[in-house]
């Protein structure tokens, strides 16, 4: 896996696939904060950059096309994803990058589950979930605390990001995704050991 080549090619795909300047700014904001967390926590910045660049690659694809692509890729589609196909964008992005570049399992998992979180998420995934919520383009109550705590501890930052996802979903009358509440419960079960 030639990391620099993959990064350059993903950046070219982003220019073709992302329709709005705001979305592109968001992606690069995620890249910037991910890079900062990777540096502080001594995680491969190149691998983190692939995950951050690739996480929203299919975000601007029309819902009906997302369902079609997911079926072609044999990605299981739940009732919730049929009702809100945008939830498939990370899964499709991960599968596309795996098929195209053979990305490793930790990067794949990070992209695949960046919307929901994942109860067994690795460091790259934790960084991506946090950065998706804490990049400079995000402004909401609690974002400064999320940024500060994630610099101190990926575990604590991840916990706050998952908590924010659940609170936001309830406040906005949106679905609480199965992986999100499973992740929250796993965090609480492991509280004494890791959090």
C-alpha cells in the first residue's frame, strides 16, 4: 500500500465526488484535527489521513444510488438505512477504498463506522469519530470540551463523542443507531478498565 499515492488519489476523487465547498471544508477540517490527535497520541498520521480523507467520499451521492451501491457491495442494509440511506455513505466509502487500495482493517473499520461509532473501535477509528464531531467547522455546546478532552485522552474523547451522538439524535428526533448504543454500553462496561 503506497500511502502517498492513495492520499493523492483520494484527494482527486474528493474533487470529483463532493458537490459543496462546505462539505470539502468539513473533510479537511476532519483531516486537520485528526492529524493533531494522531501526533499527540503517537498514531500513524498517514494512516489517519487516509481515514479522514475517505470518510465522506460518498456523502454527496444520491440516496437511491447509495442503496444500489450498497447492494452491489453486499453491504447489509437495515430498515433504518432504508429509511435514511445517507447512513450508508461511510460503509460504502470503506468498501470502495478497500477494493480499490486494499486499505487495512483498522482504516476500513474507522471509515465504515465513523457515523455510528463501534464498540471495538481502534485508535484510528476513535480519532475519526472524534474529529468528525470536533473539527474546526463544528460549533455547538460542548465542542470545546470534546476538543480539549480528546487531546488528553482518546478514550475520554471517544466517550464524549458517542454521548454527543446519542444526545443529538434524541434532541432532533433521529434514530439512535444500534452500533452507537452498543458502543455506549461497552464504554460503560469497560469504565473501570479503560475509561
